[in-house]
C-alpha cells in the first residue's frame, strides 16, 4: 500500500484529552495534516468493560482509516491499555500509542530506574505502563498511583487551584516516598497540570509528558519511513466528535492552546 506523505495523521481519544497530543504534534510537526476523533458521547471509557472498549476503539480506528490517514495514534491511555493490539491487527498503516511512547521516554529519562506512573484507575489497574517499561528495562522499579480526581479538575479549568494542589499532594505522597527520579503523566489530561505537578514533585524529578513523548515518537516514525510532509502549504486540521457537550469549545481550546475550528459531529 503506497502512502502519500501529504495524507493526514489520525489521532483518536475517548473524549477531548487527546487534544494535548494534537497540540504537541502541531508544535513538533507544523506541516502535517491532522484528523482527530473524540468519542465525546460515550466518554468516560474507564468504567466500561474491556469488550466494549475494544469494540468502540475498532469502530473509531476504521472511521479514521477511511479518511486515508498515514499513521494512527491512540491518544487515550485507557484505549491503548486495552485495545492497542486490536488496532494493530486491523490497520494497514503504522499504529502508535501513548503508553508505548511514554514508556520509551521514561526509560530514556530515568537515571536511578525508580519510575512513578500516574493515571486513571483503569490505566493503573491494567499495569500496561509497568509492562511496557519492563520490556525495555527489566531492572526498573515502577510505582503506580491512580489519580481519579485530576480529570474533572482539569476539565473544570482548576489548573493552578489550591484544591488541585492539595489533591496532588495527597495522591503523590506515596510516590514521593519511593524516591523516584521520573514520573510518567499517564493520562492526556495531565500535561495541563505539569507546572503544578512539577512544583509538588520537586525539581529533581523529571516529568514525562505523554503528549510530548507521542509527538517525538511520531516524528521519528515518519522520518524513518519517509512519510514526513515537507509541503509548506497551510496544514488542514479536522475534528470529529460524537457529541458537542456544553463546555466542549472552552475545554477543547484550553487543551489545544488555540481556537478549535472545523468540528464535525458523527452520529452513530
């Protein structure tokens, strides 16, 4: 199958968190066309069964493949933890996922092999980060912590709020006690809390931003396969969602760091 470098990158997520990945891609790869799909009608995925998550993930991957994407990016940690292999099995184009990208970045960043991972309860319970990290560094010690309140706090816009700070201090206490030197932000909402989390963790702990890690991994893959778009024409950004919640525009623009245009609603 011949892939044209001008074909878009396909990015998908269970909601709008994956827009942090889109933002990192826009900054890292300014000429690339991007198609984003957020399943805003069926979010959150974290409380659903593995079979349901796999079914929804397949449905979205097939939708994006019809848009002639040149690479598929699973920007949702829950989807990646549960269904990355399902997508790889059906996709004729390369598939990247945030867990693998975050794990690679964590192993590159750590000096002491003491790594913390924070994420939603589903991501943490799946143990996907620990497994991915240990494939690359069998001597690494991984300390995982679920932080369920971070997503609603980010969506509320409380990025530097006292309540968020106190919540972070409480969640991160056990991780700090393990003297880690690297912390993986294992949820696409968390990069928006980076300054606050860095403050709580202290300057000696390296934060691995899954969105930035994903953009770096994508840039490397496109370069390896000769698929980087070098055409300096203004890129096209298309956004597909399954519902437009009341705060969608506000939250979406906060994640994207710019105005959110070309939003289409897909009814399934």
